[in-house]
C-alpha cells in the first residue's frame, strides 16, 4: 500500500509541470503588459499629431528674385576740377571749382536675380540692376549693372533666414558725361528672408556697393523683394 502511494505521488509530480506548460502555451497573446501597451498607444498618437514638415531648404531649387530699392551714396572724383568728372560745383564767385566729394539719395532701382541652390545654405545667382531714375549730382548715373555671385544663409532649413553675399558687377550705367567710362562694382547684399511657402519667400535687404576705377563711389542701398522657387 505504501508503495502504491509513492508511485501515485511520483506520477503527479510528472504530470503537474506538463499541464502547467500546456496551459501557458494556450494563454491568449493579448494578455501583455498593460504599461507597455499604453506607451505604444501614446507614441502612435503622438506621431499622428506631429505637424507636417515645414522646412524651407533651397538646395537643388532654382529661383528668381525681384527687388525694389533705393539708398544713399557718396562719391569722390579723382579730378574734382575737371568739368567732365566733377560731381558738383562749389558755390561762390570766380572760376568753377569742384567739390571734393558729394552725397545724396541713390536713384530708385529694380534688381532681377536668377540662380540655383547648389547645396544647403549656398546659392549661386546672376543679377541685373536697372535704374528707374538718376542719382543726384552733376554726373548723375542712370544705373545699369550686370554680374554674378554667391549667397550664404543660415539656418539653411529654417522658415526665417539671415544671409550675406558677394557679387562683382560690371557697371555700364548711362552717365551724363562719357569721361568717367565704365566701372566695376563690388556688391555685398545682407538680407533677412521669410519663406512662408515652399515655393515663395519675401525678404528685406541692405547692400553696401563700392567702385573705384573711374571715381571712388560708395552706395548703401536698401529694399524689399520676393523670391519664387522651383521645383
């Protein structure tokens, strides 16, 4: 009788683990850690609520700009007493004597630009500046300038960007005197731009301009414009 009881205990000890393993294997997969499930659901909802990408990187985009501007100039002729080169005549009696330098408002102009974003934060462009009125002074030019340059901006993918550039411009302005001839202008545009659409932005710009071959001339121009980009 004792031997039968021992056999029965051994048999139960072998069967109980097998039954437990079978029950565990058949347990529904849905009975996972509630905390883990909750975290996964929150993450999914958060991803769904994220706003769409609103970056405005100009890389691999073509663009055209149009800017309307004016400014202030200072000019110092190399031969102030040459009637063909003087910027103004001193007031007074006697022979005409030229002013050593002159200042005044620059004429209103339009800037036309076209270019391409070669990489994030860097654009190459061509520019044509067309004067709509003459600047002040005796030999007041009607601006005609053509050139090309580059512009860097930061942050490269931001909606709001700050930029600086450099462009040498060939100056073939219409002057009242032919004695001054052509010139080379170094144009340094400094701007702030807001890209409110993926294909459209608006900007304000201040730009020092220096030339010194036919006469020393310094302009600081300012204006506002729009930029269209494609594709």
